[in-house]
C-alpha cells in the first residue's frame, strides 16, 4: 500500500514537472548522464572558488528555451584574473562586486577540479560536481524540457 502511494506521488510529480526546464550534467567522454536538476524558476548559478583571489564566485544564469543566459557574475573581491568592464557594468551589492552582462550558451563545458569546488546552486541547494564526476573529468551542462521523477530511483 505504501509503495503504491509513493509511486503515485512520483508519477503525479512527473506530470506536474513535465513542462519544467531541466539542467542536465553529462560526462563528455562517455556521454553518461550524471545529474538532472529541475529548474522550477528557470535560474541557476555556477559556484566556484576563484583560482587567484581564493574567494567564492558566482555566475548567475536564467534559462530561455534551450539557452542558458549568463546575466551576472558576483565576486567578493576584485583583482588579478577578474574581469574588466568590456560589456555590461560593475556595481556593489551587499559588499560584493557584481558585473552584469548578457552571454548565451546552448551548452557549457567545464573541467572539474577539487580546488575550485565547482558546484551548481539551484533554489539554494548546492550540488558539488565532484560528488558526480572525477577530478579532471570534462562535463557538459545543457537544458532540456521535461522531467522524469523516476530518475532518482537508484541514484546516489
């Protein structure tokens, strides 16, 4: 009985989320799906530790169709290796430097390393990419429509 109820909840969630954008993370070498994250508000962030300043950095995206639009980057400090104003603008928000811009991507390729702690943040939840891929793996981020609630069965 309890299994029927749980399965029904998963299936109902699937119908509700079928029209939801999903951020998919693939291993480029094997083309294996590593992670699917439903984007209920069509926004996500890439989080990492900047290699020179050693401070957290955010790249904030909004999804339109199959495109991921980078609309701002947020840095705790400005210095060597951080961007200059070639596009958009800089301003301060809550003691952090924010750069606005508009760059569109159909896919994003990332090489995973432990030190920058590459992560995806969706609705406040942090997905550490080293939990899904090995060091030096090349991963691909892309967007697709629809969500399979059975994806999580048997996943770590």
